[in-house]
């Protein structure tokens, strides 16, 4: 995914392609629907712990992808 496309998706100007949603979900070992389920009742610590758990089960290339995604998100 091009960084410019990601920026447009994050800004709500563009919807992600289905193939990209499938790739992201696959890398994170979750279902696509899980990308859209947000539980507002969880504390930030619970969210951090769950994120760490997910990342700890990834392969090196998947961790690098997540890192680059987060870095791009943080800088946009």
C-alpha cells in the first residue's frame, strides 16, 4: 500500500481495498471484522497489553510491517 493511499484512508477520504484489509488481517492473525470492532470500555493498559500480545506472536517481517505502519500513522 502506498503511503499516500494510507493517508487518504486515515483521513476518511478513501476506503481501503478489500485485498488490503485481507492482508492486514492476515498479518495480524485476526479476522477482517476485528479491524472494525472497538471496545471503548477497555483501559489504555488493556489495549497496550493486547497489542503487545499480538505483536509477540508475529514473525520478524510482520513485526517490521506493523512498525512501519505505526510509524507512518504517527507521522501523518
